[in-house]
């Protein structure tokens, strides 16, 4: 039972990160029908930016509290990621908005590889230790353990998702997003500016990805230029799993995928005496993707137009 509870905690933490990234995928897809495969690299840029800022602050402000350095680096990472995604949308995706769907898809894959290469040049390809700025003493919960960093990850994710749902459902920008998702031309006739809405959606998705990237780095203690590829791919799987284009579906898909991956890897590790497990954790995401696309292509929650953003 202790092992089960521990894997549940691990799965919720991992699933929370997937949910944040999946929301970026599903918001962009809901409005312009584009799968932004460069989204994982935006996560990576956010994490590496945070690492760089923390390094500069540790050198220039050695007495600053760890939580303050983490918060400042997170805010700067969100600004950098938002500016990056805004630029990507204007330069790479906007000119192809009326092209066949294959063209922006190939462009997104190319942008992903370009960002990886640029990050490798700027930050070098080696793994970098991300400092543990928060207390690492674990708390015991029913025989399982959870760290302060993981608690903050869960709390931040819940708060972020609540703010996003409020933004989409109860604000003027949210109404503009839903109108643009329904029909950009009709929305423009009603006074909505589709280009502004699309750019805002990319920026919001980038902020969510940056938060997820800093969370991953703070939890696992390492950053590298390829760190966004697998989380981005798994978050895309989570979005499809829950029902891409549906905000609630992205959250449900992310959390369920994290739980499936954590429980599967944990119990395979037990059955094999620790020989396997973490080595095979990635396979569960793609098994889920194959099963969902085969049995229910629209995802668990389908695609409810009222929730699209």
C-alpha cells in the first residue's frame, strides 16, 4: 500500500506537469487547428532561462533566499518563453495560416529542431545541475513521502488551471478566444481581432510551458537542451487522450497519463527486482496514444465546443 500511495503521488506530480503543457497544445489547436510540435522546446527554453538567471543571481546575490531566486527566475522564464512563442507564431505559423495543414505541421517540426540546435549552441549540450533552492526534507504521508517542491508543483498547477479556466470562461479575452475558435471570420465581423487572440493564445501557452519546465527542473535537478522533447510528446499524447481542443480534457488526460506512467513503471520495477521500470516508463504514453486513437479517436471527453479555447 505504501508503494501504491507513493506511485500515486509521483503520478499526480508528473501528470500536473503534463497537464500544463497539454493545455498549450489544446488551446492552439482549438483556435487554429495547429499542433505546435515546438511547444516542448519552449518548455526547455523556459527551464534553461531559469537556470541561467539563478546562476547569475547566485553570483551577484549570494545571500538571497532560495524561494526568491526561484520565483524571479520563473517570472523571467515566463517572459522569455512568451516572447519566443509570440515570435514563432508571427514568423513561422502566421504566413502559413491558410496553407494545407501539412505545411504548418512540417514547419512546427522544423522549428522544434531549430530551437534544440540553438539551445545546444547557446547553453552547450551537457547536462547542467539545477540547484535545489527549496528545503529537500521530505514529508511523510501514510508511509509515502512528498517533498516541498512537489507540493508546490501540485498547488501551482491547481492554481494555474483555475486561473486559466476563469480566463477562458469569464473574461473578454476568453470570449474572444471561444468566438475565434468557432469561426474567425464571423468573430472578426463582431469586432474580435483574430490575430491578437491567436498571439495571446500562443503567449499563454508559452507561459504554461515555462512554468512546467521550471517545475521539472526543480523536481529532477537537471536541465539540458533536449529536455523538452519527451515531455512535449507526452503532453501531446495527454491532449489527444483527453480530447484535443478541450481544456478539461487536457487536464484529465495529463493527470491520467502521469498516473498510468508512474504506476506502470513502479510495478514493472517491483516485478523485475528493480532491473526495469524507469527504463520502460516512456512506453506507457505511446501505448495509451495507440489505444485511444484506435478505440476513441476523439479522446475521453470528446471535443465540446463550449470549452474550446
